[in-house]
């Protein structure tokens, strides 16, 4: 099973110390195992760690956020240096807000930034949230997205005590949809023309997972 940190800071606090290094060990997490008929398909993640983003991370993020390949299904990008810097500043400042509603981490492999993960609490009262993630161009297909999404859900349910976590993706983004399915999220349906991107209005496929679904055994975990 995926080894979890033994202590976590309560959700809504800005103490980044206990959250500063979330380790994802070199193990095949059960959440990343999918059964298709009689065949067992396994996606193996590398040794990746998550830590709160800082302003100083913007050049590493910009290395891939400035490329066309990183954003064909997104309303942002390719970023200018000023846009990536503004993103990093806003994301880093969210760790100092009380109560905290936005959590942005960078994913590192060794000392190299290989992605981002974000959790947004949409309603503290109703315990609703949404996750998003990005993997550096050139690092796709290695299980990094699954590793990031798994830890985002863990933080949402175990640290923040949330009830529902949602996510959306462009219906054409098969890789992202596969990640959401692999971590146990359920496809709820499709919203039409929700975001305007480079090639026109984009539909959004909606996924979610509830806390009792995360806690119970599943072939995805």
C-alpha cells in the first residue's frame, strides 16, 4: 500500500512544515492498479515528492508552461514569463491565507520539478473541492499524474475532512481522463461549452469521488 506521512497539519492552517515534503515512495500504489477483464494493468510511478510552491519555482514551471504542448486543452498558455511569475506569486501567497482554500504543490523528482498539483476548496460548509494537476512535457506516461492526483485526494479527505472532490477535463484529453479514472473518480457527465480555449469553446467532462468511495476497497486502489 502507499505509505502515508504519519502526521499532517489540519486543513485550513498555513503551517507548511508538516506538509512541506509529502513523499510518494517507489512502490506501485494500489490506487494505480486497474483491472480490464482478466488482465492486470499497472502504471508505475517514479519517486516523486510534493512540496508547497514558492515564487522561486516559477522558472522551472515556465520551462514547460511556455510551450504549446502543455496547454492545448487549457484556457491559459502558452505563458509569458510575467504570467508564470504571477501564477507562482498567487499560488505561494495562498499558503498564508486563513482559512486556506487553495493548496498548490510542485511535484519533484530528485531536485527537478516535474509537475504541479492543486486542491481548491469550493465550499468549507458543504465540504466540496476540486483538484487539478499538470505534468511536465517530456514526463508524460510515467504515472506522475496518478501519483499527484492520489496525494491530492489523500490531503482532501484525510487532512481537510472533505466530503466530495471533483475534477474536470476536456473530453479530448484522454490521458487526463485516464488518470481520474485510475484514482477512483467517477465520470458524472459532460458540461457543454464551459471554457473558451485556443480552438474555440471547450466541453468539460465532470468527475468526482466521495469520501466513502475513497475509504472503501476498490480495484482502482
